[in-house]
């Protein structure tokens, strides 16, 4: 099992003796879809790379906080995306229907978690639990990610 060790940052929170069974990760940023291509075959969203970077950094903070070794084995992932809105021309809208597609939002998050080193590959996700997109309201835009180790 590969051990992930990074030098502690000045802002690191105290390390808990045992990491929780379910890791909660709060990402602040602008959620962006992955998988939509433009005519040149490049990612259509210019916000994807900054979003994936936000997710990666949030995961690295959790790795540092709990001095985690890379998660191995199957996991369940739940994600709530907190989007800006509702649109000014429809302030009564309750649900963020329309773009971005929730499945494309998930792709970007799972790949960013892989790049963070939290797990080896997103093929470890055997259960994609509750996935939702909602308006952030008074909260900052971003995502709340829950990762649970299984068996």
C-alpha cells in the first residue's frame, strides 16, 4: 500500500488519530462539467481546469489532515453540487434544471479526486449514491463530497 506523505502546511488542522470511516470534503468553487467537447475536440467548459484544481486541493487538505494512505478497495461516493442561481429571469425556479448535466459534473469530480492521490483510480467507485445539484442559496458555490470505504 503506497503511503501518501506531504509536508504539513502552516494552516493544517490538528491530525486526528484515526480518519473517519466516511470522508467529508467541502469544495468551494464553480462546478464545471467534464465530457462536453467543442468542434476541436477540446473540453468545452473553460471552468473545468480551475474546478478540478479546487477539488484536488480540497482532497489534499483531507489527506494531510488525517495523514491518509491512499484509499484502496471499493468506495461509495455521494456528491451535492451547489450552483449559483436561480437565474435572474426566473427567480422562482426551485431546481437547477438544465446545464450543466449532473453526470458530467460527477466525471470532473471523480477524475480530480484521482489526480489528488486520495484513491488510485475512480474505478474504485462501486456505488454512486446520492448525487444532486441544487442552488447554493446563502452558501458558497461548490460541492460537498462524501466518500465511504466499503468492505
